[in-house]
């Protein structure tokens, strides 16, 4: 099972970067990337409900992912064709967001030389953030069961739709910040607000002040407010404000490759050193 899981992750990362490459470097990038990000936040919830529905037919766990994802394959071919037809960035886009160009080996080293300290700091933060987001996502069924909502129909869609709307609204509002440096600062502010929501919601949940569903919605909102900009608007704004000729996709790929290390380590730690704890704990 490790082999297909590896290729599943590889395909996911490659496709995400290819789509972002079409959308970055435009005056409307925040709106476009907000829609893209909203799609996978909703998808993480809806696809779980679809999967549970397929399992209710008596389908085994091994074939459930294929039967759940198969009908979307035709739609994938259709939207990829449409994506290839969108126009190139206009001269105004280039003036506002800097020209985007493929990064050769020398360009990538120049990128690290210039932004190395910031990248290392962001990688460390992203490792912890990815671990938290992934654990909440991958073990959502177990967490909802521990909360007492395991058999509630549509529980994932119910909690992820408000999260997607909130994140999409926040990213769309970033488009109103036209100054590149102010826009970069606003993105970092969004990361801090997201982490504050996760922490505050968990303190309130531990104190019994909010219900489990409310806690899951708030941790999803806060976690994705911090997580989504890494894969969309953060590096697009950094390049626009520093006028570095390159692509945001390169930095996104670097962080994604290293960030999921945190996710793997947390899951291994849970299974090896904290096996007696529930996923919720």
C-alpha cells in the first residue's frame, strides 16, 4: 500500500503546482487562488461523505477510493483543457506582480541565497502546521466518533463548507490590498490570525465552553487560514514585492516536500509512543 500512497501524493503535488502556475502573477491572483483553495477545502469534506456513501453499498475499503474518484476523471480532462485556454498575464499584471519565468538551477540557488533565512523559518512553521492540518483531516472520522458525531450524516460537509467560505472570503479581501509590500504583510497577518483562532478555540473546547462541532469548524478555519496562503498567495506576494524574477510554484514545491515530513512524524509518534491516546486526545 505504501507504493500507491506515494504516487498518489506525488500526483497531487504535481497537479497543484501546475494549476497555480497558470494563476500566479496576475492582478486577480488572490481571487483565482481563493477559488482554487476553496475547492480542496470543500473536497476534503465532501469526498469523505461520498466515500462513506460508497462503503454503504458494501464496497471494500481497497476499491472505495477508485469508485469515489473515478466519476471525476472525465471532469478533470475537461477543466484541464479549459485551463490551457486562459490568456497570459497582461502588461498591467506584469507591472503590478512582476514577470514570472521558469527557474533554472542558478536561479533556484539565487532564490535560496536571498531568502534562505526566511525560507528555513517558514519550513519549520509549515512542518508543524501541516502536521496539525493533516491529522485533523486524515483522522476526522475518528475524531468525530470520539466527539459523539460519528454517525451524523453529512457531518464533514457541514463543518468544511463554513471553513471554505471563510477562507475564500479572507483571501478575496487580500485582493483589495494593491501595494505589494503591504499585501505581503497582510498575508503574514493572516497566518497569525489563523493560529490565534486554533489556539483560542482549543482552550475554549478544553474548558467546555464550546461544542465539538464548533471546535472542529474553528480549528478548520484557523488552520486553513494559515495553511492555504502557503500554497497560493504568500509567495506570489513575496515575488511581487521583491521583484524577484521567478515563480511562486518553486517555493510552494519546496515547502510542500518538506512540510509533509512533519505530518508523517506526528502520525508515527502517535502510533509508536502514544498508542494509548485517542485521536481526539
